[in-house]
């Protein structure tokens, strides 16, 4: 993949979405789970989205069931949970793998641009990647990094 905009993903309804739809936006891409100790981060992500969406921030939520089976629901059930419990209005996508032979090409790309402390693999749910308006991966944040701690970096990139 030459750039992030060459990648296609599936939304929570199973429709193809081109990452090119997000050209010119600042992206925060997160692998999430509904039964994780970090699940309350949905609240902080939603606050960031509400505060900065008009300035060009998009949060892209990719549920992942690879870590301790913490996202066992269907895509539809995950959306219902997130909108009902946390008031999520940012874009939610179909469940994906972020590591291994079936990993999403999006995550292959992201990990190739910003490795983590354990090499390239995603360590756990709620790993976050920040992508600038030009499609460059500018930062990677660990699961434990709360969304509120990303605000300064997001402001810089916006």
C-alpha cells in the first residue's frame, strides 16, 4: 500500500468504505472492545469527537475480538451497545483482526508506519493511531493512554 487512502474497509453494516473518503481529515483510528477494562474510553473518545469534529477530526472505531474474546457480539450489537451506553456518534466499522494472518490491511499499514513497544503487533484493545490531514501516521498510543491525554497532540495536528 502506497498510502492509507488506497485501503478499503467495511462499515458496521458490511458496506465497503474507502479510506479516501477521509482525505483532508485528521483521523484517530482505534481498535475497540465492548467487554474490556478500557471500554469506558468510549466516553472520552466521544468527547474528543464532539469537541473537534467541526475542525476536521474523525474517530474511526474498529471493534476487535482478538484479545480475550472481549468483543463477542455482532457488528450490529456492538453499535447498539456503543450508541446506547456511551452515546457514540463517530463512525463504527465491522469487526476486524489487527494481528495475524487475517489482519486488516489497514492495520498492516498502520503498524508498518508506527511500531509499538513489542514490535509491530497490537498489544491490546484501544490502541490508537493518529493520522494527519495528508494521510501520514504521526503517532501511536498505548491502550492505557486515555483519550483526554491525546487532546494536545490532536490540537497540534488539526
